[in-house]
């Protein structure tokens, strides 16, 4: 899991209308957002989970709609019937409508408002930036595999739950991407062993694991 702190906002013509995707994290190809909508004096926020290919398809559709001045597309939550829909009208008006939160939720909100085609390009730019997180995802997965296959502080990775190690991957990923040196990563792994997990720990072995992580590209 990669934590991402970013907000993608649809630019509208009125302060009383707002649509934003606050990115929370990425797990392999799955993004989780906090979807927030302000429309007709009402507001709502709910988790919104979609795959990378769904976002790519929406962006492709929006590009075509912008050029043709017609068409529609939708982004649908994978955990509920929540959705965000875009419909392009002949003179560049864009109707945005959908639902925040699943119908099973007490405070779900249906919404609809109008903006224009000038909102499309900034939205596409922000989503394309978000989709570039693919390379860090590969790095994250590589670190995750090293911790599982090479670190193994408990010595039972053939029977222990995989998430026992995955829960520490975000910490090591942040150290790697922030430019920490091998010794810092090794000492962090050793501290997890001795303090968090509560085993004897092996600093030299942690240095060997850290060396593999440092050499990842």
C-alpha cells in the first residue's frame, strides 16, 4: 500500500458547486479516494474505490468528448453503487451527476450540476499525474518481496500471515524514497525486530537486507 496525499478537484464556475477526489492510497492497481461533492446546498463525502484501468478509460473518454463536444462517461465505485458521470452537451456544457456513498449508507447523496468544457483539461492533467504512480508501485512491491523473502525476522514466513511483514513495508518504502542510507534502513529494521515484534534481532542480517533495498532502482 502506498499512501498518497493529493486532491484532484473539478474546476467549476460557481463556488456553490464542487467535486473533488482526495487520494488516500494506492494498493497495486486500486486507488481509494475520499469523494466530496457540494451541490444544491448539500454536501457529502465517502470512500470511493476504483482501479487504474477505470481511471484510464474515463480519461480517454473525456479526451474524446472534449474534441467531439458530445458523449458521456462514468467512474463507478467498486464497493457500492456510488458513481461520478460526465455528459457533454453540444455547446460545451458539461453535466456532472452521480451519487456519493452507497445506497445502503444512511447519508448517501445524489447530485447534479452544470459546468463547461474548460473544466476537462485541468481534470485530465491531474489524473494523468496521479497515474504516474505506477513506477513507485513497482518499487513498493519489490521492497515488500524483499521483506518477505529475505528479512523474515520471525523465521516462519512459510506459515506466518503475509501481512505480518506487509505492515512494515510503508515505513521502509518511505525511507527508501526519501533517500535514507543503508544504515538507517538497517537500524529501522532492527528496531522493528527487537521493539515492535519482540524478537532477538540480528543487525548484521538487517544490513544485508537494507543493502538489497538500497540497490533497488
